[in-house]
C-alpha cells in the first residue's frame, strides 16, 4: 500500500496544463489502491465524478476538468486496473468499479455527486446509482454503453450468442486477440477524428494490461447487471455521437429506466466526443449542472 500512497504524493505535485493555464490537482489513493485526482473547491455546482471507459484512464477528461472545476469540486478516477491504480489479477466487473467510485468519494469526503461516465464509464455510473441511490444526484451519459436486453427468452438467448461471438477473440491466441483489439479501437473513430488523437487513444488502450481489458469487456455484458432498475426521479444528461451504429431509439431506451432524460446527438465526432468536441460537451455539462440544485455536502476527507 505504501507504493500507492507514494504515487499519490508524487502526483499531488504535478500540474495539469490545459489551454495555456495550470490547474493544480490533489492526487490521492484509497486504501485499496484506487488513484483519483481532486480539483477545485466547493462552489455553486454539486460535486462531479468523471469516470473513464474501458482500457482508458482519467486523462480522457483533460478538456473538461478546467471548465468544471471553476464551479465546484471535480473528482477524476482511475478505475481499478487502469491508469495509476492497482492492477491485480481479478474479475473486473461493473460492481467492482462502482464500489471503487464509492471508496473514492468516501476518501475525498464527498457524500453525494453527479456521476459523468464515458462509454463503459456510464455503465459504471449507472451501477453506482443502483448500488448507492442516495449518493447519486444525477447521471451524465457521454456516448455511454447502455444495454437493453430482449424481453423474450428466445431473443435473449440469440442476443447472448451474439455477445459471445463478439468477444470470442479475446479467448483466442495473441494474434487473434491483437487483431480484434485493432478492429475494436478503429471502430471508435470516424473520418473526422484527428490522427493525433487516434494515436493517443490507441496507445492508451493498448497499454492497458490484457487481463484487465479482457475481463472488463467480458463482464460488461453480464446479463444480471442489465436488469431494468427504474429511477424515474433521477435526472440524466445523454450526449451521443451519430457515428455508424448509433441506435436512433437510444433516448427511448434510456427512458425505460429514467423519466428525466435530456438527449443530445452531436454530428461527426467519434466515440471520444468529449475530446473531439470538448467545447460542445463542456457547454452541455455546464448547462445540465446549472439545472441541478447545489447539493455540496462534504465530510472531512478520511485520513
């Protein structure tokens, strides 16, 4: 554990430089080695927790932090197995990730927060809202993974076979798995995605340990984690790219669980739209946060 405490103190001295300005961050780690960065102070907005997606890390939110921290506290998490956090050989499930977010909030002294998740990160945020409903003020879905399973047993079986066929290459040899990952990552981009950003994301995702990425991907589709769990009073911001494969009924799907859904579809960006269209995403996040009553309720951070 000393290793992660040391990492936290070292990272605490680093300045995140964005847009020509420096934004000091307090970096720390939970007792289980989950690293997070704490920005800003209590303000008019409720605390925000930013959650990255599969095989990524907290750096994908680098354009949002300087904007959001001006109006409140911002916590950026490296999920277990990702970034600077501990990477044991274990099952990386949505429930594990959601519980790690709870541990981070406890350590940071944040009782309740707005959870913002990208890709798998929204699946984690949704699971957090299920496991700890009293601690979730609202959700923001940034091109998130959201599963709606068919209702009939036959259709569910067909869907399950499709999922297994999709992830089968991760159980193959190194060549099969590498080819799968290259195709998977390429599918996250559009023609509009800058080459520099493609290289950054590809390098980030391929640097994540294989056992972490494969376990997280396989567990992402566990049927028991996608049973409908209605939260009619929970506000949800949904921001999606209209890239190929985007289901036009996504808003209706989300409304099966959430009645207060504010849906936005951006044209041309790829999956990492908060990096390709940061100004648009920042504006939507700020407008959403402005509609929420400030619920800054902080405890003293755990020692």
